[in-house]
C-alpha cells in the first residue's frame, strides 16, 4: 500500500480485495440469460462459489436484475432494436441464484449499475471501495458498469471465469478490452484471497 497525498492507495490483490471494503456484484444472473450462455455449468459453479465465499466472509452482495419499463417509457433506440421482453415465460426474468434476506437486489432499466439506481449510495454508505463483478453479459452490462465504477473511484476486479455471454467471441473481446483498465482474476484466485 502506498500513501499518496494522504490517501491509502491499494496495490496488491490482497489489499484491493480486503474483506472490510469489498462487495460482490452479481450482474443479471437471470434465467433467460443463464440459459443462453456458452459456458453455463462452469459459470454457475463459479458464481455460486463466489456467492458462498462472500457470505462466509460477510462481504456485501448486490444482485442486479433487468426490469423492463412499460413500452411507453422505453427509449426509442430500445424500441427500434426490438429488445422486448413481452411474451416471455413468467420466470424468465427471475434470478437463477437466490439472494438471502439480507442481500440487496437492484431492479434496473439500463446496462449500468449506476444510472437510475441507488447503488452508489448503498456502496458508499457501507464503506465499499472495491467491487468484484460477476454476471451476464460481459460485453454489455458487466463491462459498462465495471468501467463506470472505475470512473467513479472504485477498485474493480472482474472474475474472468464468472462472467459470460451468449456470444463467446464478444465475451472474449470484452475481457481483452477491459484488461488495460480493470483487474481480471479467475475465481480460484479471488476465493483464495477471500479465505484469508
């Protein structure tokens, strides 16, 4: 850890993922998305391992959930691209992993953790400085939210094998894009740090 201008600056993965200031973000792990990804079994195993370890370590967990707006209130570009959730089975938008009663679920209408939600307030109130991102889809909400979190002053770690997409190539490109700005680690390394 460095002291720069009176600020404690974390440098190592152990410092960045210290349990006292870290939260786990479980991004849009909803039935319709989980059933469309290229690595469903590996993904669910890794996400569930991170959730379990976060619970053991008393790390806050925040789940996000796509919550479509009524058509009249959707932006025109969304309507033009036919990204409609109408006619889907009732459980399609339900979470494929089950939050416990003290964990937060954020209903959101964009591919951002921060636009139109109280996520930043919740994180700041809890003293969170570092975020571990898991979820679907890597190239959409995970990447945009991870980048925005860095812009808002959070340390970010993306669990590289606990994010996914229905498009494997887009997922891999997104991981390559993020590497320059955001720390990526496999689930096993994150778990070993959280076990300390």
